[in-house]
């Protein structure tokens, strides 16, 4: 699994003109799934996102996790995170899992993340054309790959 996470002051997801998710302080997680992802990837990534200390403490230092800061999260499926751009100018998405594989893994990730965080996670809609609006706080943007464990 591959995730691009952004620490936000606020964020929302709109589909066909209707706002389907909205948070204040927290994380926007853009999540890509590949064929070889497993429950181990889901658990590892969820734990990492729950406990990653990227929120400011009382002294203004990034020393607090999403869980400790009582922040919220939005998870958005994004197959383009597995784009390959080595050849030509049109990206290849061959490494992105097909929807029949990706959707159940995405949904399982959301459930695991909710369980680890101890609160509901908002989402977009898998496979939908979504408009994601956010105010990046910091800015803090981090790329995490469960296969590389980084």
C-alpha cells in the first residue's frame, strides 16, 4: 500500500456537487493499493498513520500523533499513486490493483484505521470522480509505502 498523507487544518471531499466528507484538524490520506497488498500491509500502515508524531505539542514541536491529538481523518482511494512514468508521457497504472482486489483491501484498511484510531474515518467513494479540498497545515506532506516500511 502506498499513501500520501497531508496534515490539514480542514478538508472535504465532494462528489457530483455533494459534500460527502468534511473534517477540521487531522489527516487526508490518499491511498493506493497494489495486487500484492495483504492484511500485514493494512495493519502496518494503519498503525503507522495512527501513531506518526506529526502534530504539534504544547511547545509547537511535531511530537503528537493523530490519536493523541484527537484529530480526524479522511481516506480517499487513489490508484494513480502507482503510476509508472518511465516510458513515454502517458502514465501506466499496471501496478495498481484492479477494483475487484483494491476495493475490499481499501475498505478493510478503513475499518482497521477506525479500529486503531478509536473513531470513525470519513471517506470518499471508491472509484468516483472526487474533488478533494484541503488546507495543508505546515505544510506537512509525507509519502509512506508499506512494502518499503518507510
